[in-house]
C-alpha cells in the first residue's frame, strides 16, 4: 500500500476539519482531494483550506458516489441523521470511511451499515475519540494486562456542564429527535457506552435498563418573569446562569462553531454582529426554559454482561464542572479516575496486618480542552486520522482503533437503553441480525 493516501471530506463542518487537518500537518501522509457538502459556503471554505479546485467540489455525498472512485477514503463529518444515508452509496462506490459518532441513529440503521460494509468489503472506523486519549488508553492497557483481574463492575459517570448542556441539548443541534434523530444518550454518551464495551471487550452485553427524563429545561421550571430571548425581552437576564450573553459573548471561543454558524458568511464578525445575531433569529439566543427541546437532561443506564458483570452509566446535564468518571472493580483490584484530572489510581487488596489496600497513581499529565468545547477531547481528536491511515495501509493499528464492528455493542447498549427508558422495560441485546 502506498504511504500517502488521499481523502474527500463529506460534510464540511468543524468535526470533518478536526480530522482533515492532519493533511495540513502531515502532507507526506495525507492529502485532501475533494469536498462534498450541499452548502456552497462550506464548500468554498474547505476549498480554501485545502487548496482545492472547483472540479474537486461536489454538491452532496450522493453526487460524489455517482462518479468513479477518486480518493482512497472518505472523512464523513455529516450530522448524526446523515451518517448512514450518506455512507451507503459511498460504500457501494468503493470507499473506506472514517465516520463520526454516533454512526447510526437506530438499530435498523446500524444493521444496514454493518451489512453494507460486509457486503462491499470496506473498512469503516468510528471517531470514538476518547479511546485514543492517553487517559482511557492507559486504563485499557492495565485491563488488558490483567492488573485488576476479571472486571465485576464498571461505573461510568458523565456530568455534562451547564454550558455544554445548553448549547448542545437545549438550544442546539441535538435538542430535538425529529431534527438530529439521536437521543441525548446516543449523541453525548455513545462514547461512554463504547468505553464500557471496550473495557469488557470480548464479553457480550446481554440486557439493559434505563430511567431518566428532562428535569430542568422546560417551561414550568422557568424563573418567574423570564422572557423568551435573553437579549430581547428578559428582565432577569443579568441574574440568569444561562444568559446567552454570559455563555456566548463573554466566552467567544467556547462552542463558537455552533453558536456563530449563522454568521459564517461574514468574514470577521464583530461584537455588534454577534449581539444582533443573538437578538435576532439565532437559536442560541433563546431562553433555556422556553426552547422546543424534547430530549432528556439526565439518564441512568444499567447493563448486564454475559459473564455476569454489571455496569452503570449516569449522565447528568447541567453540572458546574464537566466531568467524566470511571471506576472499574475487578477480582484482583480496582481502577478509579477522573478524565478531566488526567490521572487515575490502581488499588490492590493488601491483607497484611496494619494494611487494607495499596494504591498507585498513574498521571497522564494532559493539559488543555478535555470536552471538545474548542476541539481537543483530552488529546484524542488528533490521533484518530493517524490511526485510520495505519488501518488502511495494513499496518498494526493502535489498541484504540475502533472499527465499525467494534462499535456495535456500545451502540446497541445505547439504543436498548433508550427503548428501556421509553417503555419501562428491561431490553435484551442481540449482537447479530
Ligand atoms: N467524536 C466526537 O467527539 C464528536 C464531537 C462533536 C460532534 N461529533 C459529531 O460530528 C458530527 C458532525 O458535527 P458538526 O457539528 O461538525 O456538523 P455540522 O452540521 O457543522 O456539519 C455537517 C455538514 O454536513 C453537510 N451535509 C448535510 N447533508 C449532506 C450530504 N447529503 N452530503 C454531504 N454533506 C452533507 C452539512 O451541510 C454540514 O456542512 C455529528 O454527527 C456530531 O454528533 C462528534
């Protein structure tokens, strides 16, 4: 296999650029040779970034797929509801695909994609960026080395910060199922479910239950006198924790690629432009209690595996600090850590007189953005493209490599959990269809 590969960006949003940027940093390994996106502005921007010619620009995934294959692989950064519909014709056209998560929005879509990838013999990797972080990769290595024996229980927690909750799941793109087709659990925590499945690699999840709902972000929880738009008609804006001014104008870089999407056509938007946008029809200017959101803001999931191991995931939106916690309890010891602290401890039973357990700290010492608010994900984002190049060149990929089939059980746990929550039942998980 040649060492330098070519890729076409399909869905030219900020996530596709996170992965495509590898080509700018390593031009000897990767070249972006096209862009497919219905938005003329996004196509033009991508053409500028990657120095593309008009003939390398396509109006959609389907338009690209209708032509003879003209790159080694696709970086598919479309939104959740477009992942499978855009990938199916591209697989048929012979492309391998680096695909964003969640890779499907339902079990039916999941099996459609899996069967198509098998039928065409194509490779798909899923952008489960957390697997690539030094923190989770080091924990996985300890588990693989048998440091804590067989895992009896996994406890995962994700506290979705108040600003992330508001921008993503109340005011934003993942706030309604009829828009993005994903639940909050799948949009936010398919990573955490994937990590649980990864820690238990080789053991099938067999059943799942779940409870949760929208506790806070609904009209009946609005403070008295709250308006409908923070900067237009709200007399309590100055005292409000969710004021759009405080979230977006006072933190210009945080979530900028969502909040200022409507100003993408303006070269260098000024504060006046942004103020006017939040006062106008920008969805991020709306009162968080008076949006049309229909997803949960907190959800708990319980899973049982074929070997009897149990796992829980607690997702809570609206926390002061973004936090991901992981605690694995094994037959020989335990691992406990906080992703944002970038270190974890390994404990072992110590039955000697005067002792109870030993404890060793593993410090990964990663700094910077851990959440994705400015892209980063604790060092995970940058490693995904590199690893897919290894996969395509037939080299040994990292332990974090997440092929489509590796991602199936985590996604099935999520779809099962949502069905369990909605129906009040315990849902069996079937790993084949
Ligand atoms: N891995 C992670 O940690 C992580 C973090 C954030 C978001 N995501 C996921 O990344 C994905 C992309 O998010 P984003 O905010 O960059 O999206 P975005 O909305 O900014 O970009 C999607 C692009 O796809 C284009 N598009 C729509 N239909 C198309 C078609 N038929 N053919 C080609 N292009 C088409 C749109 O015009 C748009 O430009 C989402 O699925 C999201 O859930 C993943």
